[in-house]
C-alpha cells in the first residue's frame, strides 16, 4: 500500500479549488483532506486536519497565503 500524501488546498476561487482538487484526486497516493477559501480558514483547518502539504494561493482576501 502506498503512503497517502494528505493535502490541504487553499484558494479563494471556487473553480480553481475544485479543478485542482479533481486533478490531485486522480493520483492514488494523494488525498485532499480539506479545502479552504482564505488564509484564516486555512490555519484553522490545518490545525484540525494535520495535512502533509498545504497548497495555497498567495493572493487572497482576509488573510493572504504568505
């Protein structure tokens, strides 16, 4: 069994989030464990979900990806 790479995906654009999530889920070794709309939401979800990787847009409202 292949180890799962747990990814939290963060982007403020719905179509981008869903498109990237769909592509990532094609890989057997990848699991999108959460999706967030901004940096503030990402911090809360990262704490709860403990992903291996956070794939994040750097330009977002409320709190950016930096």
